[in-house]
């Protein structure tokens, strides 16, 4: 139960560790932030609203790290279950020509031209549902974190002197202690099951739901703190749709044969899990059906992924009285008392219609069904921290069935991921101390400033945006905060007890700690030093409420960032990532927030109309892509990310031109026969180098706001005259959209 910080960030990719759906006890932490991450590592936790990403689990080695990551010692007793390690180059050369496919021309399909040979010769490792640059980096990072956790585990330290080492070492040790975990099975959760069993009426049912929320278990709905979207200086309570066990509401409502089959498999999975807790098979099968029925009612009342993209519709701040009217059958003051929230204040109810429906479900579902549902959600959250039978069944459905993954990851990787989710800033503190030199931060900051300058230039010269809107846009850009590497202020875990006792209890306490920390924010000023990702994460995000861009240490390394490569490579890599996150501040969602992070319309109607026209064109472009027969990219769902990809490349290219202006001799220099401009585009295509299983692709087409990798390259490039020029491509080529169809925003 690696506690997941729930995030709604627009990350670079929606990365989340591939282990579980709602993989564990999820702290209800900041589930409301609209964080836009670079990509979704594991975007299964999507039903409510993208949670604040703690896309955990993408550890990497610091960029310019002087020390190469220590190789995993195969002699280590902790590494016994480490088999068939995915092939990862420790120091990949920039733009490896061996990855290119010489039989494909740049003008026909640039993604394949750049990565085709790699795609042909590479097998997706059995423990992955997709495999590419991001994963290779994560593997390298895992090695670094493995070294750290094992050292911490084997170091006898006085906890007062090195609290992080003690917590990381003990957490990791308890997770690696398979013997105890197997012997105890669900024993450590006995009290939790008893509590559920003892529910006698609906008032106790609500109190138990509140208790489960406080230990990070998703049930019925979600409740958390989050910035007030219209007063970004304050944290307020937030109530959000939730309570599902499948990745998204559509999984319950679609009527095609594949969806029906998946629901049957889900029912089987739930029944198996309940059987493992000791229910007789027949009872468990009956309960599983009832659980599906209950969740289906919640799903039917839930908003779709596309509907959730509208921040105005998700903003329904109301006094308690009004909240109580929405759900006449449960008593909010009981709920608040149970989660120790003394002064909830006004609550933002993201989806009021969901709560109305949830009230009916709450009242009309038999208590016995509720108990089964809560047992299921508890075990679903905790499965990964329990004995092998639970872990295997959890993997079987969430990874094998839903994502096509063939094999579970070695234990040590799963425990590192769990450590990162549970006490990520303790692990991160140790990580940056060893793997993130201060020079890397300085260099990244310089790049950010160059990209900012490029965006200032673009905004000033845009022909479709009028002057008043430009002034506000420039104000917003000037106010955009930048975070690089790791937090200035680390989380203090001193009140969180971590020991070498039962692993599941460590994870549960960590989830509770995080939930409490989040709930304590309600009614208080926003803490601008807070981070939504841990330092080792290979990802980045923009958070519109904070108007900030954030780049964890984990991503500031090859192939995104090379200490010694030419500018073209770095601008095409990390430069485009920085540009991507920056333009999220001005995408279909981000543009609705102002310089201070408030949801406030600062656009003139004319400029807004022109923006919409342009963003509709990108929706249309991506709707046409068909990655699997009959399955198209959802242009609406992915528009924010597609706008950011297009903007990111455009800005990084402009920033590269500026850098080349300062060093004219560089402009003329060819490396491996390639001009700086060609190397720039190749570098961008390289970061998206990847292969994916069909099941994973399908899941992501349904839920991931990011387009599949291939279209993140070919999509934006086909709109850019800069790209056409760089490779001297004739009009009418497959990679070149006709002039009237080209999308141009920035
Ligand atoms: Zn993004």
C-alpha cells in the first residue's frame, strides 16, 4: 500500500508505478490538485480526478551525477528474487544511430525513423506493460535506490541522528521480510476486519467509511484537502467522486463484449480475494457480484474523464448545511468527527450529482453488501503488502489482465516503490545527497530561464492574441514558480513510527500519517514549499493552483539531460519537457487559472475564441489517430497534453535558436552528419522511444490524458514548419500536414 499521494497533476506522462490499481492505502492527500504531469507511469488511479501525482516510483540517478549508480550486487541476499533484469544501458549515448531505422524516411514516419531499429530488436521485458526511455531511466534509478535502501537496512544508526536512514532502512527491511509476511498472512489486519464486521447500522457504516478514509482506503467517495481554486492562498476541504475498484467509470457502463468480459474477470478477481480472506467460495462469489452492482451505481453517477477536465464544473464550494442537504441520509458531522476534522469550513463538492446518487446507494444497499464492499476495498488497498497469495492475485488482475504484463517485478523493486510512496521524502533526501549534485540544479535552472524567455518572445509576437490578454499572459509567466530537484523544506516524519514489525502496518501508518498531514491543512494558508512528486521520480508537472513547474531530480539525466552533450540534444530533451510543463499554464485547463493560481477568466472573449478554435483543431487532429483497430485517440481527453507537446517542442526549438545565435560556430557544426536542428528533433523522438502491450495501450486510451508515444512525436512534428525545414521534407509527405490543417498555437 504504498501510499499514493493522490494527485491531479499534468505530468509529463502519467507515470505511476505499475503495481496496482489503487495499489494501496491511498492517502487522501491533495487529491484535488490539477497537476499536469509529463506522462502517466501508471495512470490507473483515475476515477475521481487525477490525484496529485506522487507518481512514485521512478527513481533515477541524478543527472550529472559524478558517481555512477552502483551495480546491484547479485550476491546480495536481498536480491534473491531478482531474475532476468531488463537490459538497460547505464550511460546511453545521445542519439544512438543504432536505434534508427534507415529503411524509413524522416518524412514518412519520424517516430519509426528515429526508433525503428530499437523497436525491431527490443522485447518488452516480461515485468513491464510498456518499455522505453522512461523505463530505462527508472531501472537505473531503481539501482541507485536499491543501494540506498540496502545500506540503510544494514546500518545500525541512532534514529535521533539519522531519522531518514532509520525509517527507510526499517521500512525496506519489513517489506523484504518475506518469512514474517508469509507467516502472518492477513493477521495484522484482523482488527480492521473486526471493525467492519461489527457495523450494526448506517451511522456506524459511515463512521467506518471515515476510518477507512483515514488510513488511505478509497470507499464510496474521496475526501481531502486542496487549494481553493478561487482563493489559491487557502486550503479547503474537497469532496470528490470515488469508490470504484476498476480504473474508470466507463469500465462499468460500456456494453461491448470486451468490457463485459473484463467485468466478469473483475468479479472473479474480487471473489478470489475475498476467498483468500477466509470467506467460503460461494459466499465470496455472491458478494463479488453485489460489489460490482454497488460500484456500478456509483460509476453511473460519476463524471467521465473528459467531463472531469472542466475546472469550473468541479468547483462547487458550499457551506456545511448545503453539503448536508445533498446527502440527507448520512451525517457529515459524524464523518468529520471520525476523521478528527474539527473545523471543516466550506467544502468544495466536485460532483454534487454524484453525492446525491451516492446518498441513495448508501441508504438503499443492504448492510451486508456494504460490509463485503468495505472488506474488498480494504484488501484491495493492502494486497501488495500481504502474503504471496494476495500479491499474486492482485498482480494477476491489475497487471496481467488489465495491462498485459507477463511477470511480476522482483520483490526489491516493489518494496522500493512502496518505500517511495510511503516515505518518499525520507528516501528522496538520501537519494539527492548521493545522486544529485548542485551543478545539475544550476544548469537546469538556466535552461528553464531560456525557455521562459522563448515563451515571452512567442507571446509578444502571437498574431491571434490581443494586447490585454498578452499582458495577463506575460504576468502569469513572470509569476510562474520553478522547483528543481528536491524540496527546500523536507517533510518531517518524526511523528510517524516505522519499525521492523509487520510490513502492512508500516504502510498503513504511513498512509494515515499522510492523510492526517493533508487534513491538517484544511482551513490554513497554502504551503508553497510542498511537492507533489518525490525527488527520484522520472517525471515533471505543472500545478495550475500554484502556477508552478516542478522537475524532480529523477528526470534531470540522460536521455533527457546530458551534462556534456551539445545544446541541440538537451533542448530537444529536457528543454522540450520544460516547455511542455510551461505551456500547461496556458492549455485548455491551465489557461483558466491566473497568475496567482486562481480560477479566473483573464482572457478577452476574442482571444479566448481564437484559442478555442486552435485547440479544437488539435482535438480533431488527434481524434483521427487509430493506434488499435477501431480504437482512436480521444482528442478531447488528450488535448491539454497535445497542446503542451506541440508548445514544448516549438519553444525549445526557439530557445535552441537563441543559444545558437550566441555561438554561431555551433550552428554550422554537424555531428555524425546531422545539423543541430536535426539533432534537436531526433532528441525529442528519442525520449519517447517505447513499445507497449496492446492491453496497456487500450487501458491508456481509455484513461490516460497523454497520447501514445508515437503520436507525441509525429503529432506535433507534422504541424511544425521548423521540422519540415530541418529535414528538407517536400510538401505532401505523410509527416507534413497541409498548410490549412496545421495547428499553430504558440
Ligand atoms: Zn503534460
